[in-house]
C-alpha cells in the first residue's frame, strides 16, 4: 500500500505557537488546495493548543498529521490522521535523533499504524529548531545530499520489532548532465569505503555522461535510527 503522502505536492505546516494573520482561519488554510496539514513547532507547543487546532479542523477532509513534542501527547479526533516523528539529521545533540523519540514512545500507548518517521535537515542557524537541536547548519550542498542519501538507505525500526518502515530510496543527480535515478539503477559504483570508515563514502560514475561523483555519508553506514 502506498504511503499516505505518496501523491502530495504541497503541504502546509501550522505552528500552534504562532498566531494567524488577520482574517485567516484554520479551515480557510485547509481549503487553499494544500494536500495536507502538519501541526507542530519548536517552542510552547502544548496538548491543549494542538487539540484546539484539531477541533477547529474537525470538518476538514484533507489529512492532518501532528508532530509530537517531547512530552507524551495523544489525540483522538476524526480530523487526526497520524503522527510524524521529526528526526533532525544534522543535529549535534543526539536527543533530537533518537533520544526524545525514545521517551515519547516509551511513555505513550500508540497505534503504530499512525506513526511515521519524518526527516529534517535544518539549514537556518537563526531558527529555534537549530538552537534546540544544536544543528550544524554550515553545510555544503553535497554534504546535505549525503546526509539525505545516508538516511534514505537506512531502515527505520519502530517498536514493536515486528513493525518496520522503509523510507523511499534516494535519487542520485549528476551535477553535469542532471541525469537522475536511484543509486542502484544505472549508476556504476567505482569505489566504496570500508564499513568501519569514520566517514563512509561511495564513488559513482554517471551512466549518461561518465561524470564521477563522490558521496560521503554523515553517519556510519551501520547506524540505525531507533525510536
């Protein structure tokens, strides 16, 4: 079965800690043509503030997902479609890669069919999320892609152990001719680093123009993200 977001082209995020502009309403936002709404934020997000938005969207037909905060929260309403667990891939504080997720899962009685991983790469050093997660925002374009690629090839394991979620396979994009496809379709692997390498890398040759690119992973190849 395809993921709920497989056909999404536009998503709107609503921060409970930020007031709407004059004249705007939550139902009005939902009616703009966006494919889904995500409710979440970094600071001052409470169960009551999220629930009030869900109540305002009770008649909305588009999917509504909630990004849970550190404190356990559960929502029961027809407008609620599920949880998206944020994983900040370039966080220097591991709390925001696995720690907070572990605490949330351990303290919550969840329906696992409604829980999905959600990856972020934070690039705005002035943002609250960059401060909270100690995100390394000074990243070159290739490194951003390498972080993305390393996680897209990683299996995210949820509790209980029998429930597994695999992320979509990433695309390699040639910087010369812009040819793109998954790494295992057409790309010629020239070289790979040893599994124990501190910074694993793979060298690929473009099947269209023979350009050689090196992709370095941000994490060890053996790393898994566990909730």
